[in-house]
C-alpha cells in the first residue's frame, strides 16, 4: 500500500503491502512510515496551537539584549582584556614581598636551605604584555608564589583583568589563561566526528545545536536578567528548542510529533514537581559566588525560579533522546507486526524503555556527582554524616535537581509509549482504488467460503 502523493510524512521509499516489506527500516531513527491525512490533521490540531503559543511567548518575552549595569569588578563581572606572557624569571619571594606564610608545623615549603636556617622560597615573576584594548602594548609584572596551582610560561596567552580605578601599577592582573585554541580545536574535532558518522542527520544536529545556543544566549538568559519569570521563560525557550531540534534532526512527520507531545508532557511534570519541592525544601537557589553576584547585580531576579528554570532546561536534552527512541521503537514494532494491538505495542515498547531508563538515570546521577565532586570531597574531609551533607542547601539543591529530572525521564517512557501506540494503531492510511478493489474481492471470497 503506497502513500498518497505529496505526503509530507513519506521520507523514504513506500512500504509494500505485505509484512515482508515492513522490515525495510530496522534502525530506530530511520524514516517514519507514512500516515493518513486524518491522523496528520489530528496531530496538527494539537501541535499547531502549541507552536503558535510558543511563538507568541517568544515575541512577548523577547528581551532585546542584556540590560546594562555598572561593573562591580568582582568575579566574571570584571572588565577583561587579552594578554601574552613575554618573560618568566625566578626570584626570591622575600625580594618581591611574596613570602609564603609558614604552616602550623613551621614548614614554609621552600626548595633551598638558606645559611641562617630559614628556607628560601623561589617565586616566578612573569612579565605580561596587554594585547588588546586602549592600553595595547603596555606591560606589567605578575608574581606566582610556589603554593599557587597556576603556572605561567613564556609565550602563553592569558586573560587579564582591568581595574580602571586602581593605581596605575595595579590596574592589570592575570585572571586566567587563554584556552581559546584548544577549545576551538576540540569543538572542530567534535563537529567533524558528528558529520562523518551522522552525515546529513549529523549536520542537521549541529545546526540545531547552534540554534539551541542562540535561543539560550539571546532569549532565555537576557529575558531572565530583564526580570521576567524564570520558569515561564524557561518553558517557552525550552519548547522552542524542542520544536526546532526534534523536527530538524528527525523530520517533520508523525513519529517526531508524538515525541514532541511526550516531551512536552514530561517537561510540564518536571516543572510542577520542581516548583513543589523547591518551595517545600526552602531552596533559595543562591548557593554559590556566581548566584550571589547575580543576585547582587539584579536583585529582582527570583533565584529559586532560576533554579527551577535550570532543572527544566537541563532535563530537555535527555528527554528528547528518550521520547524519540520510544516513539521509533513503537513504530518499528508496528511495522514488523501490523497485527499488534495497542496493549501489545505498549507492553513491548515499555520493555524497551525500561532498559533505556535504567542506563539514563544512572548517567544523570553520575553526571551530577562528577560535577559536584570537589564539594563532596570537602564534606568527606569534614567527616560529615550523610544526613548532614544531604541537608545542606548546596547538596539538597543537586538532589532535587537530579531526582526531579529523573522522575520526568521515567515518566516520559510510559507517556510517550502509550501516545505512540495509540497513534500508530489508530492510523487509517488512504487506500487506492486498486487496494479497495483487492479488499472487496477478498471479503467476497471469504463470504463464499463461509457459505
């Protein structure tokens, strides 16, 4: 049975009428089978209003850029320029007033024994040239003590902080090293690997990734800074990212549309659970120097709402993968055995989803644990009990983030599976005249045999 001409869901060769041809696409992310005009109208009736609502939300909440503010000179809010280390030399720390303070046991950590019995500490004095801004070509010195973890070498690119109100000799200081080239190279290797393996689909995934970052940079972050409700901004922005990414990567078809619906339901559940438990656990969202600086610069931002927005956005990427996989699995099961009922499709799809969820939840927990590893080490050093560690806001915040996101992921499996099973089972593709004649002949033959 071939699909009608012009069917937008037909992204590959038409499937044959016999079950033997239904195995032509075995990869779970392969082309979707064509569906009927009636089913497309039903899906469009749900998704078009949703897409229009997202577009209206983007238009109403569009911030028009990041709001200006007077620089605080603290942390990431400092004015910075580019620099380059032109010379590094070893000096006595005492000569440059950078003597390391002795530890409680009297050790100072030096490398050479002085004649008077005191350890001589060797520091590094780096001469740094400013390579951007109004003071381009100006040089200053930076002292690196032996207890500092950062090391500078000649010819190394650095980021320098500029404090215009400080005395001239203290206006510039090294704040970080320039990692532009290795990060750019790594991103290029990633892009090449994605395109080589994924080909056109990989290229579309990269384009969708770039658009997602654009939505995040030009809409979500500025809108929150302008004082819009972080949860509303996150829902609108995440919905826009979801629509763009899923349809660009997987095609404009019924299979992707079902995945969009499953993702949307799961995001709503994550938003509701996150809002409930963030309020119940009295989480302020202000647990780090960065959040404290943001609150100081923009006191009108709801920091707990910002935490909830982060949970919604952070869960979206994994949700996309789970919902697309579940929808594709149900579609392939139906193609392999068209006689399967809704209940059979749901049970078979759920068995596939259980394996997926088991690995995804473990991945999420380990990812959050890895990101918070230095913090966990501090608690381990302090020999705090598990209860005390979990009760601290900075850890409780990560626990809520992890568990709420994981609940949404777990819920996405049955929700998406039942939606896919209902849609693919309710489909009544258009039948050609030859097909109708063949079915009528078959029914007449059956009636004759019964007589």
